[in-house]
C-alpha cells in the first residue's frame, strides 16, 4: 500500500521547509536510507531520508517551494499503484506558505514596481510562469493565458515573453511608469538598468527564524546592558606563547570563551534560562557562539565548555565554522545553549550590544582588541584593551549580579594562567 511522505520537523524551531533539490524523480525505485531530497530549514540545509521501500509515485512539491511541517511532499508505493484516492484526500498545499518555483536557469532581475493586479486575465494566476515572466507580462499589459510556455511542463519564461508576437502594450497605464505606448524593446532597455531600480529578496528559512525569535526576545525580555573595558595585555602575550606549541591556532575568541565558561561556574545565575513560569539555573555550561553566514546567523553550541581546555575549544570552534559554511550543522550542534557570545572584533568593531538569544538570560557582545593610551602607576603608555557588553534579561539577572560576572570574566583575561589551573 502506498505511503505518504510528509515534511518532517528537522529542528526545534522549524515551522516550514524549502525543497532545495530532489535527488529522486517520479518512477525511481527507492529503499530505506535513500536521500530523497535536500531541505532548507531555519538552521541549515539537511538531507531528507527515505524509510519506505518501493517506487516514487508522486512528488507534490516543486524545487524551491516552501511547505509547512507535516505537509505532504511525496508518495511511495508499488509501481503502477493507483494513488488517486490519496491525492484527492490530501488537500492542496497552503498557497500562503508556498514560494515560487526556483528555475534551473535563473533569469536576471528586473526593476520591480507596483502593478495593477486587476489587469489581464483572471486566469493568469493559474498559469505556470517564472516570477520574471509574470512581472514582464504585468508591466507590458500581456495576458499570460495567451502565451505558449517553452519551459518545463509548459512553464512560461522570459524568452516566451520576448518572443511573443503580440507584444504591443495594451490596457491601462502601469504604476511602473511604462505608460501605454512602450513596446517590448523599450521595456527591456528600461529593465537593463536605466532609471531607478531595486530587487526584492525572498526570506530564507534562517532569516525568518532570526526575525521571529529576536523580535520576540527584544519585545518580551527587559534588556539592560553592562559595558566593561578589559586589560588584554597578558591575554595577548599568553596567546602568542601558547600558539608556539599548540597543535591548533588559538584565537582571542577561544580565550574569551574559556574565561566566560569559568566565570559562569562562579556566577550560576548568569547561566540561567527564562522559561516563562520559572527560572532554570543550569548546572552545565553550554556556550553558544554566534557565527555569521551570508544567509544570516547560526549559533553552534560548545557543550561543557568549562571542562574543555583551550585546544579543545579552538578545535571544536573551527570545526563548527567549517560545517556552518558548508551548511552541514545538525540539530545537536545548535541546541541547548545556556549562554551566548557574539564577537565582531574580527570586523574591527570596538563595541556593540547584542539581543539575548532565548531562552538564555544573557548574551555577551565582544569587540576588537585594540592598542590605546593607558595610564599605569601615573605613567602614560600603550596597552591592549577590549570592550565587552553584557546584555541581561532583568527578569533573571540584576545589575549587581551581571557586574560581578564581568569582574570575574575580566580577572581571567588579566591573568590567563588562572584559566590553565
């Protein structure tokens, strides 16, 4: 009997997924363990594993389309099996969730402008066409129902609009300013870059989650901020000496993570989580390290960070960074943080504030280590300084508690030998 394949929940925050690519096509035999597709979640691109033996009878989601968790995406059964009853009972995918099909040969962007949604045939919404073809047809006053598509399964693409013989503009003037007398050639010249233009970018699953979670955090958690400038002379010297013999290059951020982990052991209130009806004081120390990607931000977690030495922390951080760039992070890599560190020092940023990463009670923003004038024993000299800002959830952490944590953190970096004991 045929079995339905649904979009699985691949992370704790996932509400929908995008089919990046299908690895199988209708009619292919499949077995347990085969990778049916690649799915973009809010955290990473992951493999969709098959658990049913048989033949892929139906694919219900096109490449590039987003669907909610538990939506039907495919059907596997015996070759030649009648699945009409399953299809008729499955219901359509929510059109408010679905995204436009990603073409195999992406077409260039054109200036986007408002269009009259009432123009043209009402059938246009049911015609399969690329986003660019729809935009061109709307601006030119063409009805997609009159145009023959040359793409896959009759899909209308840019060349079909360009080749359409009846390209004279008809209908009402468009809000884009093309008027009613501009022909296709003039439109394409305009689209090529003359005049003002912009490009609307679709939201990735990662960006949607960042927007939702951080908006919730900023609006719900009463943030307050504690800033401290830390003497880094000894930390910089210790790092240079350690790297003479270390099998892995130790970064300033590795020192920051180690110092924070040890300070959290001394100040467990800062290592707490707000759970709505209670505060959970975590006895384990799992530090999330924010890492920037072109698509957004990921926060892999260094588990039991206080129990690891600098070489172990450096090695795992570098491994996470490589996996993040390749979109190979797995749920166990980013779940369970009790405290978060965001470091923009490598970009030359001296100081900034960060939004708390729920359910953590605090996040620490770390700036660049910089040379600056300092006064020692009444004498002016040059020293290494680093500014950190601790964002605290006032529902959990009070000012004096956060300040005491920063004092302990700074002491670790002023005397790095204490971190090796």
